[in-house]
């Protein structure tokens, strides 16, 4: 489990870990990715770990290149 800040930087309320679906796009391609993120219980602000953001960037670059093969 990734450690998130306990208090939301936007509103100061509690942050918990939740699984959410992110929509990523590149060019004409779109991907729906389920990830665990920190989510504020009050305002809904999402807090991402640096490695999650890097993964999003990699996926978006692949989508832009139309490299849509997904290895499991």
C-alpha cells in the first residue's frame, strides 16, 4: 500500500486510499486504467504517487504512437 498524506492539501480533510478509474488518451486512442490513489473524503481531490504519474505518462505516449498492445 502506498503511503499518502493524511490531510488533503486542498481542504485539510482526511485522505484515504481508493481504487479509481482514470481515463487516459493519446491521439485518437483512449485507455481506462484502474489505479489505487489517495482520495480526500471531503472534496474528492485525488493524490497520485510519483510512480503512478510516470506510468500514466508512459501509457499516454504509447497511445499517441498508436502502440496499443498490452502485455500481461
